[in-house]
């Protein structure tokens, strides 16, 4: 509004100046030959030429002043109205997204109970040996599907919680969270004969501990699930006092990826290429990582490794995000 008004003001001022100059001959009488002969003498205020110059200058100055005041007032009105309209639109969008997140969280929470009952109803007869041999594969398949559904619901709940921005900050350490996550996937690591190297220096953070644990767990599980037999996993944590951030770096061997695929991994329900025979993930692992990182005002990036696999880097502030 201000730039367009400024251009219009300049064009209007030049146009009026040209018009006044062109019409000047009709207002100022032509000087007679005697006055022309003495043109070298500066004109006095009483001469028509000087009077017309004063008139032109006064008109243009007055036009510039009035137009400038009008431009400032119109710009202020436009800014005020634009801010109010934008505020209302953004407010409606925020309420809609908030309602969507609440619905996702509530639906995920409500679905946990029937799935837990379903899993129990499948596990009990299998554990007691009351299932005929020909029906056991079908029940095992149903149990695996139930487990995947529970994992999906947990991921959706974590994603909704991370995107809501509602945090309960407490002090924790990324190194301890990594050690716990490695214990949880110990059987998978042993089954693939993975070589895990960890450099867990103290990395203090202040944030929502359950969400941060989910973040670390998802990255570690991703590094194991998308690895290859006899592959490698390198996990490091450290604290950079200079910029007040703690960092988590996880790299793993695996399938060869390109930059486009790597950038797309943070999109919900976008799955990477799992190893043969591995359970298919929900496609929310790294989406949850990004949502939790954003909620804690951190940064996350993923880079494909030249020999195959992925490297994920997370940086989180070492103090409360509410500070």
C-alpha cells in the first residue's frame, strides 16, 4: 500500500507540474519586445513570470504535503484493517488446527482400550495352548496387526501432543534417553548382528521428558529397522555450551537414498525402504521427531550417507523453552 501510494504520488506530482508548465502561457502574458531585450535583468517579484513561478511552487508544495498526509493516513488505515483481518483468519486457522489435534489425541486415547482388550484376547489363548494348530498362524497374524495398530496410535498421540506445543518441562539428559532406547531394541540389534558404537557425553536438556524419550526412541528404532545385517549404528550426544544446545547425532548403514527421498522422510506417512523381512512402520517416526523438536524450539536435519543409510542430527536448547 505504501509503495503503490508513493509511486502514485510521484506520478501525480510530475503530471501536475507538467500541466501547469504547459498551461503557463495562457496565464502569463507574453512579454513585449522591450522586456525581452532586457531579459538578462533578473525578474522582480512584480513581474508576471516571477509571480507564476511562485504560484507553481506553492501549488506543487501544497499538493505534495496534502498527498503525503493522505498517503500516511491511508497506509495506517490499511495496516490496521489488514492486521485485524489477518488476525481473525489466523485465529480461525489456529482454532481449527487445535481442534484437529485435540480430536486426534482423544481418538487415539479412546482406541487404545479396545486394542488392548483385543491383544489380550489373542495372547491369552495362545499362551495357554488352547488354539488349534491350524488357527495359530491366523491368530499370530492378527496379533501382529494389533501391535502395529497400537504403535500407530501411540505415534499419532505423540504427534498430536508434539504439535500442540503443550509441554511440561523437566530436566533430562539425552545420553540417558539413548541408553534406555538401546536397551529396548537390544533384541533387534542382536538379531541383525549390528555393531553399535555410542559416544554418550552429557547432553542436558529441559523439556517434556516423555516426548523427548519418544523422539530419541524413534530415531534409534529407525536406525535399527532400516539397517542391514552386520551393519553399523553410531550414536553420539554432546553439549555445546557456546550456543546453549545439546545435540544428538545418529547415523546408520542401510539402503542408498537420494536427497529428495531424505527430505521427504519428515512428512507424515512417508516410509523409507525397510530391510527385507522387517516389520513395516507407520511412517510417523521422523514426523514425530520433527514435531517434538519444533515444539522444543530445536532443529532436526537428515542427510543421506554416501555408502547408504542415514544420518539424523537433532539440536535442542539446554534450558526451558518457556524461559
